[in-house]
C-alpha cells in the first residue's frame, strides 16, 4: 500500500518539493558552526583542558616581575667587597714559607661555599656530602701548600677522589640511590668548587701570583658592587621577570671593574702593565658578574618549580661565593698565559 499524503500538511511525502532531512557529517558541521564555530582538539586533549592551558599562559604573561629589594642588593654587594678584601689581605700577609694565614682564609671560604651550596641544592645523603667535601677541602689545601711545584695537576687528583667518595657515600643508602644520577652534577659542582678555591693558594706561590690575586679580586669585588648598586637604583632593562637583575648593572659592573684593574696595574711592579692588568681584570669582572647572575637564574628556577628553598641568607651569599670559586681557576690560567 502506497503512503498517502500527510494529514498535517496535505503534501505527498514522496514529492520533490520538500527534500528529506539531511543527515551525515555535513549537517554536524553546520550545527557546530551555528553553536559557535568548529572546536579543534589536540591529540589526547579536551576543549576544557585547552581553555585552562590558555588561561594559565595568560596568567603567566600577566604576572608582575619580581620586585627588586634595594637593601638586599646593596648587602650582597657589600658582602662581595668584604669577601674580596679578606682574600686580598690574606694573600698579602703570606710569604715564602709562611702561608698559614692565607690558607686559613681560603679554608674559611671553602666551608662557607660548602655550607651554602649543600643547603641550597640539598643533594642526597647531605651529611655524607658535607663530611666528604670538608675532608676534600683540607686535602686540597695541604696539597696546594706542600706540592713540589705550584701546579693544578695534584688538585685534579684530589677532585676526582672527592667526587668518587661522595657518590659512593650516596650509594650506600638505598633511599638515595634513585637520586644519585639526578644529583651527580650537583655533587660534582660542590666538590670542584671546594677544590677550585684551593687554586688561590697555588697561585700565591707563583712569582706574580699575589699581584694577580689582588688585581682579579679587586676587579671582581668592584664589578659585583657596581652591578648590585645599579640594580638597587633601577634594574633596567630586566633580563627576566623572575630574576631581579638588570642588564645595565651587569654590563656596567664589568666595565667599571676592568677600569679599576687597569688603574691598579699602573701602580704594580713588572711584569704588570696597565694593559695586562686590564685584560686580567676584564676576565675576572666578566666571570664574576656572570657567575653571580647564573646563581640568580638558578634560584628563580627552583622557586618556580616549587622546590623547598633554604634560608634567604644562605641563598643570597651564593652569588659572591660562586663568583670567587669560578674566578680562582681563571686567575691561575690568566697568570700562566700573560705573566
């Protein structure tokens, strides 16, 4: 039996006047467009998650930069000056056969560096790392004083032994074994920093070593003080919103430190000249400000990652201590190459 006309419309359902309703992907596409446009999904994602990610990016972009604390910046610069003056006085008070005062000063700085770095980075088996590197500091100082010639070779063996001892100490406890691979770089940095500071003792035994220490530490201390003072005045232009440092302070500190070292070189005896002192001071100033800046970036990354932070005093003395630690081997190399 053929279908009759619809009682409601009076039209034949098979007529060509009104085509049958469409179905399929084209209709679904039209409905999506009427509801607000196509919604593209990433693989494994959902519309809601994509919107949340976009909101998170907008919030991150609108987050205000970290405020620069002026008194703290000036305090860090002052600590850098005190650290440099202490090492310079210790180096000047030491002489052939009488290096105990400078060795005590260097050992004190080694302990400060060790405490600051372990408390901030928190490697596994922290007590083991502290104990091993305290012994490494003593061994490095003894080798630096008693070696037949002022060379870095013996200190290299001490550094390798210290890294191996610290890693083996971390492997003893089962709870720390899983973190040893991740913290290998941190452990190595701590040990190399402790041994690197002993380079200053080796440098003091060289003919022009004491003067090199004076020029390098003066340039570094002045560069850090000027950089921090410039940040306290105005950290501009900001290098990163999360790091309260400005490019003007970093560049200006390196330039002023180089100028001071050149002026100091004009008062020193041969083989120093203003040109050589300026070159040595330039390397020292650049290494110091970059090391200080790198510590600021590392602290900002830990803060953004939500890691447990150490006390503010320990975190903020890292910059000058790291600068001196990086500066010691650089000063030795510059003395070998230029003097």
